[in-house]
């Protein structure tokens, strides 16, 4: 009986020691596990903003954008899910979700071939005015319609002038009564010349000793005929037949003209102007002397044309600069008012370029879609010239930035693109 009690006590102590040892081992194992977890967590722990996942820090803090507390980033799988959800919650006028192709700005050396359009116009240096040298009444018109082609020496009109008739009679009187007075006769002939008579007409008066009642006026120029009688505009404003509405001459038989009154304009078409419209993006690189390849109504003109003059002001109702190219038209094959396409060779340009398609023009601003953490964000840039479907970038992005190749694919007709910069 006593022996049985001793054995029971020994078994109890043995059991207690085993239990204590097991508890001690479990505690050590738990402590080691917690230590490992703590070390692992402290080494790889990252913090981010719930509203701006692109903000990542190594320690707790606040978001520099929205001032919210940074939270611990979860494992990769949870992070992807949260990021995708966060993307979907972005406002449409600030961020765009897309898988479009991307490009980066590149240093290039490109030929500057500038496309321009324009019109063929009269060379105003080739416009001549025919004025009446005496006062009188028009007896007969030898020209019938507006834009009628005339040649130098062609009859224009017969005019009756009392003043001119008096001068002829004085000349005839000198010839009959003082034929030896060559000085007076020469002075009388000069006065008749100044009043519009030709050498042949004066010779006829001298031979016949008879005044010409109706004096014929001849054209001293060749070209297209335009009349001025009845019009309020001056000759400087009449640079194109397209601007005149009437198709008949305003001057009529029986009308009176005053001495010195401008009656006709004669527009020569042997020399013409091509007026090219240069857009604002390319105005800084256009200069006098640049070679131009011209295509008029689908027909390419011979090489050798160049910019001869750049007008110093913007024409009314336009927002482009006008450059003049002088062209010859000896066969009259080029018509005034014809449409012109031009390619201006401005040399080469070295700079940073992106495709033209990656730009969205908002009028006052130009923007690209900059990629940030799988998001496309509208960013304003400053651009230069356009060459070979590439556009020069002055500022706004760097060569390390990635942008959408085709910005139009990211346009949302229901949204307005807003850039922060």
C-alpha cells in the first residue's frame, strides 16, 4: 500500500515535467514565429494612399496629394484587385483607362517640307489705268463686255470733245497762216499729243487741214478690260475679277467723261501672283527666298519658283500669314482664281518630335495623354513646327515619358479633357 502511493507520486511529477516542457517548447516556437513574421513584415512593408495608388512609401505618413493617411499595402493579388477598382473610380475628365499603343519623344533630324494652299491672283504691279485726257461725250464704244481681252493699240472709244476740237482748229490755223513758225507749230502738236491724239492722227490733221470731230481713243496697254465708271472703289481695291459682280461694262455710249477721269483698268495676265496662306505653327520658319513646288488645279508648275515677298500684316478676316510667289504666264494658261497647293522647302530641323496623332488640339492648348501606373492622364505641352507627320515638342514632357500614340482614341465625347499643368 505504501509502495503504491510512492509510485503514484512519481508518475504525477513526471507528468508535470512533461507538460511544462511541452508548454515551454510551444512558447518558444510561438515567439520564434512572431519574431520571423515581424522581421519579414518590417523588411517588406510598404504604405500607399487609398485614393492615389501611385504614392508608395516605406513608412507610415500622409498622402502629399490628398493628405489622407497612408495604409499598409496588401499582397500582390489583393493589390491588383484594389488598383483595378481604384482605376474604375477615377473621374473621366482626369484619367483614362486604355490599352492603346504608346510612344516616347525622340530626337530626330527631319526635312521641313511645309504644305500650304492658296489662290492665283493678279499681280497688281501689272494693272494699268486708262484715263480720259479731255472732257467730252462718248460717241461710240469699240469694246463691249467686261474682261474683254484687248491689245496695245486697239480702239476703245470715239469721243467728241469741244476742247480737243478747239485745239485742232488752232493747230490748223497755224499751219495755214504761220507755217514757218516751227516753234509754235511744235508746241501745238505737243498739246494735241498730251490730249490723247496719236502721231498718226496729228499727221492726218496736218495733211488734210481738217479737224477730226470724233477722236478715237486707243489702248496703250494689253490685258483684260475692267471699267471704273460708276464704281466707288478705287483701283487699288480691284485686284481680282472675282470681286466684281456685274458682267457688263458700266460705261455706255452717250455718257460724259471729265478730264483726268479714270475710265478703264487693264489687267495684264502675263505675270501673276500666287498668294499662299501660312498657318501660325509654321510662320516662324518661313522666309523670303525659300523654294516652292506649286501645283495649280492639278498641274505641277516647273521648278524654280520661290517666295518673293511676305506680307507684314494679317489680312482682314484671316488668321494666316500671306506669302507671295511671282509666276510667269506667257501662254495665259493659268487662270486667275485657280486653287494652288504648295510644298515649301524650308531645309532641315533637329529637335524632339512625337507623332502628330498623339496631340489633341484644344484651341488655346495642346495636350497629350501621359501614362502613369496604367493610367493615361492629360498633360499640356508646347509644340513647334510640323514636319513629316511629326510635331516638335518645346516643353511639357521628357524623353523618359510614355504617351499614347493616338490621342484621338482616348477622347470621350461626353467628357472634357482637363490637364493639371
